[in-house]
C-alpha cells in the first residue's frame, strides 16, 4: 500500500505509466506548442473561409438551447439554466458560448472558470436532502462563469501525469488555480481536441489547414494587386531598335532591365505592374483579363477549409450546386455531422465539470426539436411511425417524443384491410332480429305463417325484399378476384 493510501485510506487512481507520461514535465508549466497568434492572423483574421466556417459553427451551437434533466424528467426552473443564460453580468449567454466554442474551434483548447459563492461546495451533496427539496430551486452556488484566452493559459503537471495547476499569464502577471491531481477537481474546465503528440493541449485546426489558408490568402493578394494594375495579362517586353541603337540593347541595359523586373514585377505585391522603358513594346502572351487563373485555385482552397471544419461548401456560397434542394440537404448534413456532435461534446464536458456543482443526478441535453434544419428528417420519421400498423397509439407517441395518452394502448388499422380468408370464404351475413329471413318473423312482423312471404312472387325466403341473394360482398355477387381464387383452389 502506498503512502497516499495509508494517509487517506483509499487507493491511488493513477496510471501505472504516470512517471513515463509526465517525463520531465512535473513542476514545470507547459505551454501550447503552436503559435496561436500567428495562426489566427493567417487564418481567422485574413482568411474569409476560416472566418465563415468558425462563425457558422459557433453561431449554430450557441443558438440551440440546453435542457436540464433529472433522470427522465425535465427541470425547467433551476439556477443552472439561469446561469447558462447569464454567465456573468457583462456577457449575455449567446455571445458567451459563441466565444467559448470559437476558441475551441480555432485553438483546439478552451478554458472555462467558475467563481463559487463563499462557502459553496464544488459538488452538491443530495444524499441527505429530502425529495421535495431536491426539486425545489436552490440558491445558485456559482456567482459567475468566465472564459479565458487559450494562448495565455499554461498547465503545470504533477507527478501523477495530471494537471495540478492552471496558470493564466499575461503582461507579466499570473493567476493560478489549483487542480486536484487525484480527482481532477478544479475551478478551471479545460475543453480540448485530440492531439496525438501532446497529452496536455489540443491540436489547432488552423495548424492542420495552414497550407490551404495561405493559398487562399495569396490568391486574394495576387488578384488584388493585379486589379490595382489594370488587370494586365501575362506578356513580354519587345525591344524596338532605334537609329541610335540599331543592333539592340547593350549588356548594361539588359542588366538594368532585369533588375527592374526583379524589383518591380516579382512577388504577389508587384503582380501585373507594367515596366516603362524607352523603345520597349508590350506584347500579350496568353491570358486576357477575363481569364483570371486564380479562381479555380481559390475555390479549391475554400473546399479544403470547409472539409477541415466540417462545413458543406454550398453554405459558403460557391458557384456550383446552389439549388435550394442541395442547400437544404447541405444544411441538414451540417447540423447532423458537425453542429450536433460539437454540442454533444460541450454538454459532455459540462456534465462532467459543471452540473455536479448543482447535483449529481442532473444532466444537460441539447434540445434537438429546436433545430429547424432537422425538420425534413423529423417529418420522414413521423411518416414512417404513423404508417406502421403494428404499433399502438402510445408506442407511436413515445417514438416521436410525446407523452402517453389515456386509452392509447390500442392498434389502429385501415378499415379497408380484411383477412384474405374472408375474401375466399366470406362469412354468412348476420340478420338483425325483425328483418326478413329471421326465424319466426315475416316481412310484416307476423307470427306462425301469417302473411307468409312465400306467397309473394317477388320476395323469397332468406332474402331482403327486392334484393338479389346475399353473398357477403357488395352488390350481391362475387367479384372477379373471388371467382379466380375459388377456381385456383378447385
């Protein structure tokens, strides 16, 4: 038994490879390996595709409301819901969560701080609370929630290869929050993406897509400079001999011309700039202003960036596949494959870190019914459930998320559906009492043969008046389908 177990009476919950994982890190604050400021300048600040993708995802995630459940029962009036809607006095809920998600998308890391009320426990103890008091809104144990810039945050790793301190450092000032190396309990929540080479920090998508972002930015820069210089196409300067120099340019003039070309025409900043010299004539070689070759490369970069963030290219306004149906399908795919998984991940980390402060039996879930983009798939599911003839009414209501109703445990089938056996061998018609054909009753209601219907040449025993003999089918005769089935059975 280790010293920790002897002192605190419980076993250590640490990896056997903790020393190997920690390496030389214990006691030293760790910083992210990527240059977040540089990547942000190259990506979010300059690349319109990155800006659009991040905003679309963050906006969509922040717009979907979160519902609080205790077991299967939804809790509507609770301090946790109010705290999510108003994290602090300065930032409204929508902008707060949009910024928090944006940091995660750009940096791969996002940090959330909780400010506990004085004397409030980090985890609520509901074991000794009465059942009525559990369902009653309590005083909010959290005063405020704050997010922090991920590039300012450092993590100090302990000997168990788990964080023992979160350190925020900027402009020579520091603020540290302790973290329990055994339980992970801390006033800082770290939401990070997967990083195969760094166990402490998530990997930034901007680092993965740096080449596509630079290609996009260079294409824009090249095009802007070309337009600034009258959109001149590629060409060459042709020397026209003069009376003073009939044989052509001297070597010195050639060198001067080459130097001027390097200084004035090389690089994206000098794209399409004309060179003005005596006895030179511009001759177009290939392209015209209408044939700008950067368009295809720019669209390809946009597609790569969209794939990086999981946003369909149609949502960024690419020129192809812009019909309404394609856009609607792209939007539905965007929510199902990108927005909802991101929101589920956010709920998972909040349920692990935040909801235990209010009670162990609470859980946050996104309200999928509030997502209009999922209406087509939702309607399709409703149609499939409603057309099923083997489910009861309550089973159908439960499948689409509605409560059960009284007398709903019955199965409804179309009235036109009858067993095949009734078609082949139709049952004998059942005559109500008092109708002709009923034993002991004549058409006039008489008894013992009075006014016997057999005396009427039109009426026959066992039939309705003026009707053909009943066969169990409409119009008093068998259908062609019945006759074919009977013939096949003979």
